[in-house]
C-alpha cells in the first residue's frame, strides 16, 4: 500500500464522506519552548478541538489519484 499525505488531505477536504472513521483530538501549536511551531496532537485527553481522519476508502482514493495524475 502507499499513501501521500497532501493528496489524501485534499481528497478528504473534497469528499469528507470518504472518511470511514473520525476520531476526536486536541491539536495545539506551541508558540514558545523546545517544540515551538510543532503541531501537537493528543487523541487521549480533551477538551477536543478537532477531529482526525483515521480511515478512508483507500481503493477509491487510489483510483481518484491515478485518474487525476493520468488526466491530459
């Protein structure tokens, strides 16, 4: 199997119904300290401020990506 993060993120934006499992998460971007600017994700402890796509219809994604890349 293979996955490309950016095309997959765009596909989920374009067709959120393709996600088969969402999980609540807390996402933060610290502005100071050793991890300044890093995107920190915690799926264990709330309060949650986002939801993360954990599973998608992979065959449909692969077909759409191939069709897009092969388009004239």
